[in-house]
C-alpha cells in the first residue's frame, strides 16, 4: 500500500509540469527574494531594484546588482533539487520545466529547453535598440559587498546595456508565457517548487493546473498562499524532498521509453 496518495497518479502521469522559484536555488547559495540582502544591497528592497525606474534613476547601481548576482550564480553549483528535476524529466514521457529564476542552474544540471518566464542573467541587451549584448567569457569581477558598475554601451547605437531579465511592470516573454499556460492547462501533474507564489502572472499557473484537473503538489520549506489550493503540500527543503520523491515514484529506472523535456 503506497504511503502517499499521489504516488500512483504520478506514476501514470504522461505530462508533468514543474514550476520553480528562488527556493530551488537557495541550497546552491543563491539568495532568494525573501532573504535579507547583504553589503551595498542591504538597504534596498529587491522588488524596488528590479524595476525600469530604478535603472533609469541609477543605472550603475542596478547594473552593479545584477553583475553581483551573476558572479554569485557563476560560483554556485546546481543542487540535488535541480538534479532531481532532470531525473524526473528522464523518467516521464513529457516534462515541461518553467522557472521564475534568472540563473542557469537548471541548465547546468542538465535540464533542456527551460522556460524562463522572467528572463536570464546571461542574456543582457541594449535598452535602446534591444540588440543582444555578448558578455565577456570570464566571470564578472565584483567586490564581495557589491558596488556600482557603469553598464557597458551598445556597439551598434551606443545605448546602455540592461540585464536580460523581466522587471516588475514589464511584460513576460510572450512565447514562453503561452507555452507555460498551454502546458499547465494540459498536464497530468503540476509541481510548484520553492516559490512564494506571490508574483503574477507566474503564480497563476498553479491555478491553471488546478482548474485543468491536474494533480498539484507544492514543495516548500514554509507555508504559502498555495497551501489551501494545491492537492498536496510537501513541507521541506527541495534538495531533500524532490530526490526522495523521484526515487520513490520512478525508482532508478525510467518508465516512459524515449522521451525528452519539452
Ligand atoms: C507585469 C526577474 C504587466 C528580475 C522577477 C496581479 C496582482 C498583483 C500584482 C500584480 C498582478 N499582476 C501583475 C502584478 C504586478 C507584479 C507582481 O506580481 N507584483 C507582486 C509583488 C505582487 N507583476 C509584474 O510586474 C509582472 N509584469 O505584470 O506586467 C504588463 C503586462 C503587459 C504589458 C506590460 C506590462 C512581472 C513580474 C516579474 C518580475 N521579475 N524576476 C530579477 O530576478 O531581478 S520576479 C522575481 O521575484 C522572481 O523571478 C520571482 O518571480 C519572484 C520571487 O518569488 P520566488 O521565486 O517565489 O522567491 P521568494 O524569495 O519570493 O520565495 C522563495 C520561496 O522558496 C519561499 O516560499 C521559501 O519558503 C521557499 N524556499 C526557500 N528555500 C527553500 C524553499 N523551498 C524549498 N526548498 C528550499 N531549500
Ligand atoms: Zn543599441
């Protein structure tokens, strides 16, 4: 007799969707938006810094913050939660991985075609002509406590380069958003992992899956507004809950035959 009521449903799932937030990178040492900021950033609310107006007001402060975060991500390693999601993709016929994170830890854990709803630190572009900007290969040299760094200039129009992320008040990339909504409305099982489910429209994807009749499972260290709405809420660190669940549901081997993440 299976302990958890959802194990059987997960085993039969043909299409699994996983939505992740900052909590999935926390065990890699990447601070979440809830964590107190340090150094120069301690006096700033991340939600204020991640806005077009902050960049207009003080571009070198905002660029400095993103270079500091890019350096932190480059010196971080994917953790067991990232790897468990890659293993889950190998065990099921179809998995769609949607993230709010701007780091590349899912990709470095081997996940393919990750839908980045809020952009990526590695894809800056010109704030004027939107031309992509090629970052130098070596990791950004930043002082531990962070510092203002003047944004580089666009080779084509001389405009300032901005981080390749979606700021508050800005629209999400429509192609990724449409694919995310489509997957959430068609999946059999939907996980929301390490997210406070406060930022919209990303958080509404869980409600799309609930309305579509999928089995919904939250993995979080702490309670969130989703506790009352998801079918199952697993309380704990993603880096220990997910590997345990993947081996319990799909064992070591894969069950879905030839399949890829999409
Ligand atoms: C838009 C990129 C309009 C930048 C980010 C409806 C109602 C109310 C408000 C709105 C609404 N619709 C829109 C809004 C406004 C706003 C919004 O949602 N505001 C919130 C604050 C109320 N949304 C927007 O502005 C969006 N754009 O609406 O545009 C528009 C439309 C058309 C045309 C033009 C304009 C854009 C939102 C995207 C903003 N960019 N990131 C950057 O990263 O710098 S959001 C950013 O914050 C992250 O990407 C993420 O989405 C969010 C942080 O949330 P989480 O990832 O969940 O992280 P958090 O720290 O909050 O929580 C961590 C969780 O993990 C916790 O629960 C913790 O317990 C848990 N945890 C920690 N450790 C672990 C763990 N769990 C498991 N294991 C662990 N080890
Ligand atoms: Zn330009």
